[in-house]
C-alpha cells in the first residue's frame, strides 16, 4: 500500500470483440464496458489512488460507423447523468481532456454540469479522455505557446520542458506511473505520448468488459515488482532505495 502509483492510465479496449464473442452488437459491449468503469473507479477510490485517466474515445474513433458513434455518445450522456451522485458520495472529482468542441451539445452540457457538480471533491481525480488524442493535444499546446510568444508573454529562450508541460491538458496531474491496456493489443493508439515517457506499461488479454478490481490489483502488483531506473543503473537505484529507507 505504500508503493501505489499516484496516477494510473487505462486504454479501455475490447468492447467490440467482447460483444462479438457473444453474438451481440458492438454497442452491447460498450454498455457492459460501463460496468467495468464503475468497478475500476470504485477500486481506485478504495485504494486511495489519486489520479485515474480513462481513454474512452479517441479523435480517430469519430471515423467509426455513425450508429456506433451516436450510440456511444448517448451512453456517455446517460452514464454521466446517472453517476454524478455516486461520484459525489465517493468524493471523486471528474475532469475531461480532449477536443470537447467536437462532442454533441447534449454531451457537452451533461459533462459541464458534472464537472461543476463534482468540482469541490478532493478525493480521486477521474480524468476522462474523450475525443482525445495525444497528437491533437501536443499540436494544441504548440499553438498556445506560439500565441503567447506572438503576444510577447513568452520569450522563445524561456520555453522549457516545464512550459510544454503547462500547456498540455494534463498540466494539473502528475505523469502516469502505470499504463494498462486491455484486449491484447500492444500499442499506445495516440494516448498520452508525452506523459507516458517513463510509465510502466502493462498489457493484458482480458477484454475491457471483463476487467475488474482483481485484474487491476494484478496490474498494480506487477508494477510494484518492476525496477524503475529512469536512465540510471540498477546499482544506483538500489543504493538510493537503501539510503531512503
Ligand atoms: C474500446 O473498445 C472502446 C472504444 C474505443 C470506444 P472497442 O470498441 O475498440 O473494441 P474492439 O477493439 O473493437 O474490440
Ligand atoms: C483506443 O482504442 C481508443 C480507446 C480505447 C478509446 P481503439 O480500439 O480505437 O484503438 P486501435 O484503433 O485498435 O488502435
Ligand atoms: Mg479497439
């Protein structure tokens, strides 16, 4: 319990295949995926994890068939509406990262209400990546920096890694230490490319609608068994650990 990641990020993948296995429509998989979201959010809150980022919809997902996109949006509006009381009860604050302007009006409104209604909560930060992609985010950040330079608020020589960090949508959160992807795909799919620089990656073949707290604990235990070296040698890390303890 002393060595929990402060920030866990999850690519929730495999809803479509889960539904197909059962001879059902893809939307059936997304519907069941919501159950996993509830379970994992609860699990993280119980453990005292401070930040959880869930990749729910990528900017590329807009290119899916229209019926799936609108079904997902409806599910989103409906779920947020229903979950706000539970978030408040558990002191969970909702955040959204992504191109919000691309979302349908109803989804935007529901989200903005939920952001406001949970704004005073001080427990888990639940960060939903919605209509998000890392290349979109980095491009946005570069735009913001260019604008600040043009307006004379920032000198090019003063642009540091810290500047870029401040312009990312995740500026208020530490980088994820653990990134989990379900469904047996071994890729990042445009998720937090910059922030995952030193994250430990955990891949599982479990499909998202089957992913539960027990699977989360397994991922965390795996993470805790890793030696995070940040470019140093294993000997240096062991020495640091023994002087710190
Ligand atoms: C993840 O499941 C949910 C979203 C991307 C919205 P998928 O819908 O990608 O499921 P698979 O990968 O097709 O099984
Ligand atoms: C990544 O899943 C995006 C989300 C989980 C929201 P995808 O299913 O869209 O990723 P690819 O297309 O298989 O890389
Ligand atoms: Mg997928």
